[in-house]
C-alpha cells in the first residue's frame, strides 16, 4: 500500500507551506479510503512519496485518472491566508491504495 502526494511546483510555496499542504492532502485522501485500505496502509508503515506537478491542469488530470480507477483522492484548495491566492489548488493525494495502482498514475512524475 502506498500514497502519492503531488504538490504544485509552479506557485512558489515555501518549504513550510509545502509541508502543510502535503499533510492536508495526505489526511484528506486517507479519510476517503475504505476502512480496509486504511488498516492495510497503517500496518504497512504508511508508505508515502511526495512528487511534483507543473501546474493545476496536471493536478486535475491526475485526480480524474485516479478517480476513474477507483482510488481515493483529495485535492487541497488553499484558503489564501498566507502565500497563495484563495482557491488555489496546491496539492493532491492519491491513495492509500495498492502500490502498483498508485505508480500506474504517478510513476512518471519527479520527486519534489
């Protein structure tokens, strides 16, 4: 089991902001996963990877592909209180889900 967190690299977020957005995405997708997927992921050490997307179009395309394959997702849309404009999509988590299923969607992305 694995979770991929995809963060936009084009909006100029600082390190702390990136960490916060990744955490929001991770928790949100976890909450959308089945109870069985949650238990399996917890037992397996909660494997995660943080990747980068070039922009919001890529985030939306990844989200749609993951949803098409039935994987849990969560897209973070920022409130705009600090570094980005309100409503800016900043991060997407896919999974927890079987590692091969996550890799099928995110395997071509670079590490953040």
